[in-house]
C-alpha cells in the first residue's frame, strides 16, 4: 500500500441553508462557494508512507490529529482532496465492528452476509463459520438475533468475521482496546497470526505500549501533519516527549525529524566500543561490547534517564532499555561525562543494526533524543536468521552425524 501526498479538507459550513431555494442560489451561491473554500478545515496535510507486506505501522497522536480520517481514506470510505492512496490486494477495515449487522436476524446469518460483503463466496464463509463462532465464543447463540447480544458479543462476532477473510491489508482502529481482557489477548494473537502470514497492518491506537510492541514503525500525527515517521519505539518516545513538554510548558526543538529535545542535556557522541573503550564499527556475534553515551549538561538535573534502542535496518525493534527500567536512581547530573551500557556477550544475529539514544526525564520529556545516531555491523560464521543468536549446541540422542555439531 502506498499513501502519496494525501491531504483531506472538510468544509466547516454546509451550503444547504444558503442554497435551499432558487433565490438563495441566485443571491448567495457564488459568494458562499468562495466562503466555503476559505473556511475549509484541513484534517490531513501532505501525508506519505509505504506499508510493505508483513509490516505493521502504528498511527499515534492526540485526538483530532487526523488518525481516523487517514484510516477512512485508506479504507476507501473517504476520498482524498489531494494525493493518492494505492492499495494492492484484499483490504479489511476494522473501523466500526459489526457495521451492517441486521439486528433482527441471527448471528450466523449476519456472519454469512458480512463475510460475503468482505469478498468471500457463500461456500467459503460457511466453511469458516465454525471457526468464526468458536473464536467469538458464540456457538450457543449462533441462531439468536443479534439484537439480543451484549456489546461484547457483538464486538467479538464482528472481529471474528473481519479477520476470517485473511486480508492482505488489515486496517484497525482501536479494536484491540474493546471487549474484555481475555478477548483482547485473543484479538492480539489473531493479529500476530495475520502478520506472520504476510498481512500488512495499519493500526490506530492510543495504547502506546501496544504500538511499541506490535508495530515495526510508527507514524506520529499532530494537527493533520506528520511529526515523525520511523521505528515504532522512537515514534512513541517522540509523542511522549511532546506530551511531557506540553505539561511542563517547555518547547521542544526538532531537527530533520530525527532529533528533538530542549537541549538541557546534550548527547555529544554515541559509540560502540570494545573492552578497552576503543570505537568499533563491526563486532563478531557473541563478543563483548558496549554502547557509550557521552554528554554535556547545560542545565543541571536531578531528574534524568539515559536510554538506548537497537533495531534492524528495516525498523524491526530488537532491544531497548534505560537506566530507570534497570533500577538506577538518579541523583545529580552536571558538567560532562559518559555512561555505557555493557554487553558481556552481544548475542545478535549477523546483519546491520542502528541505535537510537536518549536522555530524558522520568516522565519522558526529552532533553536530547537522537534516532539512528549509530550503526554497526554484526558478523558471524553462520548466517543465522532473525535478530537473536544465543550461545547454543546440539545434543543428539539417536541421530548420527558425520561431523561434530555446535
């Protein structure tokens, strides 16, 4: 899916009152049309991104930032004022679960009708009915009219039908936040299953922890504009910093979208180093290494957190931590110095990695946050897939091998 330069403008006023009659049209039509154009509200402004198969993009931001408008444009419910949305494959939008359910007919029949509306044949949806009803926990209520369903039952059925069609692109608007906790876990597991099958997911959520865990990348919108597009952890950090800065009444600067903060504390260097503190650009998998953050303090602090995040070139989040999570209690930060996170064995699979580094308050207010400030290459004698390459060995108990295995 490709969203290219998309903008959406809504008219703030209706022309109906002015043009309900011939007289109104003659007297006010031309003037009103110009006024409507001038008073248009631009909900989205020049938004662009690409969503690849198997990738999850979380859309975050405050209320009124344009998130729901973006989803409706992607789903084809709205048309962009400018720009294009290109969708390849079957798209399922979970924007309003159960939209189109008829209250007078049974859950079973509603599932069939909605499955057919989503592109399945009657035979295909009937074959999936047992799975749909079991997932929704509605086997005993399948023949009851949906007007007798509770709101939770209604949501479960809508979600089960929408995800059963196995879409190429899944558009989700806060769906994982509805229903009881058990259903939320099952829904999250279903989305993860779709991801593994190569389904691309566009997720709008206010749950920042979920966005950081589930998504590969994050799109942070504010007042219809893209504030940040990049690794999900960085997008969440930027949003949290902006919220914290607003609450504290402080301004946060931005440099090319990849660096922000009030610069009370400045990161002057971020390096991968060996045991002796010598900078590295390449490290062998399993060898000891450290990431060293050098800093200069412009405003002394008693509230501070240092953190790092490691991700692959494609944005896949590999590892992240900070001094607060690891139990270090801040006391004083002044002058200049450095802090290192030491890995006795850097057990990463071979490949290229990038590092984000930050120093911020406990509440998330960024003093200095830098994305992709460091990149390094991990080598290994075997091209193990994935990100994690722990020390390991095989212990045969039956099979025979010609050579010793490790």
